[in-house]
């Protein structure tokens, strides 16, 4: 009997601690605030934000606030992380899911910023340092790595439609169904899967023939095509619509635009 009482006491204490931790975490999340200059930073750097209505801009800021309250942005190897970096990382995350109300990423908890490019083995010195961003796996599960200069370059107003941050978060969305294969089943209605596959492979063939303005890296495989095309779509939608109307329409359907 005495042992049972002790066990009950332990269970009750455990439940109380669990409830306290949940309450404390909820208060921390709800109390997280964006820096005061967030609207100005977003207006200056994020073309997607510039195109939103006043009401949508408020919603966008709330979505990035929620993302940053749940996701750490950490500099590696002495890299300094400032408010602009955090806002650009969060914008990269929210842009692809902005029209999916209430969606959150459940497969990431931290974004690591490197000083520059890195190798596939995460080395920042020596040969093979041509990686700008990577969705973590294995020991880096729930993490993403981005080159800080590439992150910033992607949001320059005069960029060419390539955006490393958006690119990697689209990979993360693609991965959410269990396979990074260019077919994000959570984003595509069943009736759009076959048309998407046909158009994706048609566009990849055009790229390989040199008959496309889409970044040639998109022809590497289906996963890279999705990430490159989505980056183009969010950064330069008018140009994509002009040059690739069928692809543009399928991406509109995919991202609920």
C-alpha cells in the first residue's frame, strides 16, 4: 500500500510539472515579439510582403512572429545573427505556406547560419564548398543550414528569381510526406498530381535542351525542380507567368495563390 501511495504521489507531481511546463511554454510563445522595425525591414527586403494588402501584411507579420517563437536561428562559427537575418529566415518559411491558414512546420526547430558556402559534409574550408543551403537529416534532423550571404542575396530587389531560403523551405515542405521527390502530396490535390508531373518533366527537358530561362540546376532532379521553380514563382511571379504560363498556373494551384 505504501508503495502505491508513493507511486501516486510521483504521478501527480509529474502531471503538475507537465502542466506547468506547458503553461510556461505557451506563455513564452504568446509573449514573443518581433523587433519594432519589422514592418520596415520586410517592406525593404521582401518582395512578396510588398505585394500584400495591408490586412495581409498584418497576418504575415503574425505568422513570422509565431515561426520565430518556435524556431531558433543560430549562427555557427562566430556568425552574428541580427534581426534582419531572423526576419528573412522567417519570411523564407512563411512565404510558401502563407495561403495555408494555420499551417506550421512540424519538422524544424532550428536554422543554422554559416558564414559562407559549405560542403555536403558541412565543411567551411577546403574544396567542394558549393552548398548554399541544406535541409538537415540524421544527426541534423529538424535543422536547416543556410549560408548567411546567400540568404540575404536571395532577398535583394534586383535578384534573378533565385532565393536560397525559400528554396530550402520548399524542400522541407516536399519532405513532409516522407519523400523529397518534387511531389509535395500535402500541397497538391489529387487531380493536379498528373498534370504537375507532366509539366515538371516537360520543363526539365526544355532546360536540358537549353530552351528555358529557368535555372539549369532545376534539371538535376524532380526535388530540385520544385524548389527552383517555386523560388522563381514567389520572387518573380509576373515573369514566370509570361514565360511559363502552364507552370505558373500549376504553382498557383499548388500554393493556393
